[in-house]
C-alpha cells in the first residue's frame, strides 16, 4: 500500500517532477539493499498487529480510490500536491493507536490543508460505511436463505393435513330416508388426502388443530329416470363429528331446503354448500349424512367434502 501511495504521488506530480521523465539522470549510487527481515514475533502479537494493520490498509485503499475518482491531476495546484503528499506520509508512518494518529494529524498537517484533510476523512467514512453496509446485506441474505431452507425442511416433514373426497358413483344408497354416505374416493381424480385418514366412510383427524370443514352436495332428477315418489322433497345435508374416546356424535353443520319438483318439469337440480371453522382433536371422525341419496349427482365436481388444518391448538 505504501508503494501504491508513492506511485500515486508521482502520478500527481507528473513524470518530470518525479524524476522519471526522458531527461531524468540515470547515474548515481545504486539503491541501498533492503533491510533484513525482522525476527518473527509471537503469534498473539502478530494477530494484534494484523488486525490493527487491516484497518489502516482499508483506509489507505479508500483514500487512493477516492482521489483517483474525484481529482483531475491537470488542475491540482502545487500546494494541493504538497498537502496530499504530507497526508499520505502521515497515514504511512503514523502509530497504530488512534490517539497518536490524531496528534500527528494536528501537528503535521497545516490549516491550509484542512479541506484536503476533510476530503480524506469523508472518503474514509464513505468507504467504511460501504463495507459495513455490504457485510450487513450479506448477513441478512444468509439469514433469509437459512430461514427459507428451514421452512422448506419443516414443510417436507410436517405437511399440513388436508383431504378432499369425492362421491363414489358406483355405491350410492337408494331410497329417500336419511343415510350416512360411506363410499368416497380419496385417491382418484380430484380426490386427495394427506396426514389424515379415511376409513369406513369417515374422515379421521390425525393432528389436533383448528380445521376448516366443507361439503357440497348436489341433487338432480330427469324425467327419463322415472317418476318421483313425491313432489315435495326435503333435500338436506349434515356434517357430523364423532368422538372415539368419548362415544358421542355432534352435528357440526347442516343445510338444505324443502323443494317442490312437479312432474311437469323435464329436469330438476338443487345444490347445498356448507362450510365452517372447528376445533378438532386427534382421533375424531367426520362423516356426511344426506336425505334422498338416490337423487345425488355423482359427478366429482358436484358431490364432495373435505377439510384442511388452519392453525395449531396452543
């Protein structure tokens, strides 16, 4: 770094002043041989000097970059050049302690060089702020990447429970009385299930939590299917929760209406949709009951139910 600063001083003075021009003499005594290398210091002292020297190197680099970018050598006066040389020498020869550096700064740099000195300090502060900001951004980026990796890892091992079941059209009960629907697809077409269990026509909860439950039931009838047993129909759906630990059943949701389907119409259709947010425990079962099951629409986009976990229980 000392060599770089001296070369920069020669660049500011020009080749004629620095003695490197075409007319500069080349004879004279040869340069003195380099001084022998000092004996190696202890490891602790070397580490301390290395840390302190690193700060001086950063400052010197900042000063060099600042003046190379900010100054035009063709417009620098001789007094400015003299100030720059003195400031460079101060930073090269100053003691590593901050108090000594401040004393030398006061004694060796005259008031006429105050503006140059302030420019040096501003350059150092600007470069150090840039370094600190860069390190801070890298640290934040590393933390964010680590957080995303951790979330991805947890997401793979702790997938939120969900289920979407569609009606099995080949096993729909007949009649007009209220029945429990026990035949659903859980792995065909749009039907999917994860971290929940389907058994004996019931959706079983495997993790405690707050769940959103939903059901959509469609009823339809066409004149080609034959005459209806009655023109007044009570079309209903019930979402029921059953507890295994404490044998009991509770209707969580129900919906429907009494419809008049006269024989004068060629086609009839009615849809019921219910949904709600419920606290469920592991082992509890969800089932669906309907009236007039023979009128169910068997399409997977018409008759279905499901659940998905929203929150853990604190």
